[in-house]
């Protein structure tokens, strides 16, 4: 392999990893921003979204590990690459067609203090135990929220 071919190979591999690492974590967060959890109907729709989202991810993985490998084993590498390219183009077209209807929540503020608050609160309350009937302490109003951010809704699922 020539030096140019080797450089092109490694560049392609790094671009695939960069592209996958760039979009994979944002799919779930961008999708969850499309729903308002304070609305009970949209809360159910959000749960359905995650079911379909993970179903689609696993179906794509199944497709890439069966159909594309079948093409490769039969020596039809070109057909395998075209199938992968076609599915990527179809996904991009579908994403762009829906983009005028998406909700865009602008990021505001620095997320580091919010994450740090969680760790500080967890360290301070390491040995605290909750008794039955004891509620979560929460300051009401704007005083407890960082300017421009949304509050995370309380849930009883993790105690």
C-alpha cells in the first residue's frame, strides 16, 4: 500500500469514528427536546419516541451485520457500499424534510456548574437516609433554576 493509500485509509476510519461519535449521543437529546414532559400526552409520545429510536438503531445494526456482510461474502463489495450509501442518503433526506418542524432549544449557560452541583450535593448527602413520607427538598420558583435553563422534573422511579 502506498503512503497516500495508507493516509486515505486512516483518514476515512477516523472520519467514520468522528461522525458516529458526533451524531450518536445527540440523537437522544435532540429527540427528547421535541417533547414537553409537563404535558401528559407528550410525555407518552416521548416514551414512544425512545422505543422507536432504539428499535431503529438495532434494526440498522442488524441490517449492517447481515445484509451487508452477505454482499461482502458473495464478493459484491460495490453493492454493499451502494446499499450503505443509499441508506445514509435516505436518512439524510428524511432528516432534512422534517427539519422545519423541529423544536430547537438554544443552549444557554455553562453546563459545568450544573454537573458540579450534582456531585457536591451527592457528597454532602452521602449518609442521609429518607424515611417514609419525607419529600424531596426543592426550592420553588426562579431561585432554584440556573438562568435560562429548564428544571428537571422529579420522578419516583429511582429512589
